[in-house]
């Protein structure tokens, strides 16, 4: 075995251990990417920081030869910069707000009635005509949180825009994302060398329209598609997967109605009275707690029209980086639309 091989193995082992130490993110409302994708992108940032540190130490040539090349992917707008030195217990999560006490969860027996009302309202929505050459547009806001200091640090409220391609088949460029005036491409999922196909992590209108509309069949299908992680209850992972779909501007009414009926079948889902999004808008809340990751996540819906407003997550017990009740993340959807060109805002 060569010295280069030893270096590669040591690098891979070190990176795997660092990835293991990162707790699962509670999730956001952006459909593509989801948990492991965002974690991998965070690890890309760590790789860059590690490489720069090695270069400053004078090992440019040797370290470049020993370290495997990695693609440079878009830094999500909700991930704050992280350095390798801050990794011990570091967690970066998206769209987070100020700390506060958790709000009480409602009676689990009533949540099915609330979800049925939300499902009924979603099913009465108007189906948007969407062409394969168009883009789904989402404008949202929230606050970034990181743990580079070892504790939760809340950043300023930031607005972001995303354009998601509707092209069928595998795509290497999935759209665009814009935050603070900087526009960057949304690249294919990690490992998709031929491009990312439409699916759970790239929910195009055409794919969403093919989903089963029977709630039990739909839940079974999404359960099969959702990855399993040891540090997260799989029922909660499915809940989070559906959370990545319900704010999609392209969601067909029949599919939306079935999704909410499917959520009623997930164990542990409850009503969250007076749920609040990142803009402070209160509404009807649908929530679930994951004991493994010590997180509580809730979706917020407008009280009158029962339209989706945003989400909110907080810690359910004291941890090394925060106390029970500290917010881990929230978001607020401002505008959704279908547009003809990436980077161009909807008219009006």
C-alpha cells in the first residue's frame, strides 16, 4: 500500500467520523436536498476548510494528491459558514429564529379532524398548468443559526428565492437560488453523476401528479422512498419528507389532499395550537416530536384558508449546544408561482 493510499484511508475515516458527529437537521421547507444532502454539502464546506488549513501548513502538493477530489456544490442559504475547528458537536440548521419556550401540543385524537379539514381545503385548490420548460418559484424568509461558538447563535432575518426546473429526466442543473443578491445554481444531488431524476428530492409537477391519491398507498410509497438513519425515527423522517412537499407551488390538488390524509396515518402526529412561523404569523399547527434527535417540528397553516405558511422546530431536551425549548429552525413562505425563466420573478 502506498503512502497516498494510507492518506486517502485516513482522510476517509476522519471525514466519516466528523459526519457521524453531526446531528440530523430538523429540516426546512425547500423540497430538494433534504437531510443527508444538506449534511453532505456541509461536509463539502468542511473539506474546503481542511484543505485550506493544510495548504497554509505548507503541504499543498502532497495533500492535494492524497485528498480525493469533490464536486463544489451550492452552499444552501440556510447553512452558515462552518470551519473544521468548530466541528466538535457543531450543528448548522436553517431558517431559525429567537429562542423561546415550546408551545404545548394538542390532543392527538383531534389531529385527524384538523388534517381532514386541511386536506379538504387543499383538494379544492386550483390546479396550475405547468409546462416542462417552466420553473417552480418560491420566495421565503427565515433566520440562520449555527454552532461555531458551541451554542446556538441566531443570525438576521434573510429572504431567499429559488427556481426549480420542471424538465423531465435526469438533470445536472436543477435551478437557481438567490440570497443577499447572490445567485447560485442548484446542482444535482450528490452521487448523481448523470443528473438527478424527478422524485422525492426533486419533486417536479409531472412526478407529483403521478403519486397515488389513496392515503395509505401514498404513505407506503413515500415510506419506501424515505432514507433511514440510525439517529432519526423513520416515522419522523417520513413526516419530514412530506413536509418538504406540502409547500411546493406545483402540488396538484388531488395529491395535496392525499398527503394530508396520509399524515394522519403517521404515529405520533399531533395538533399544535397557536403555531408560529418565521414572520410571526400564528395559525393551525400540525406537529411531531422525534425522541431520538430531541426535536419537535410543526407546520403552520392559515386559520381561515388553511393554506401552508411555514414551519418551526425546537429542542425537546437540554443538549450540549442548547436548552429544552430553544428554537432550531423556522421558515415562512412569502410567495409561490410558476415562471418561464429561472432568475426572473413572477410578474406583479
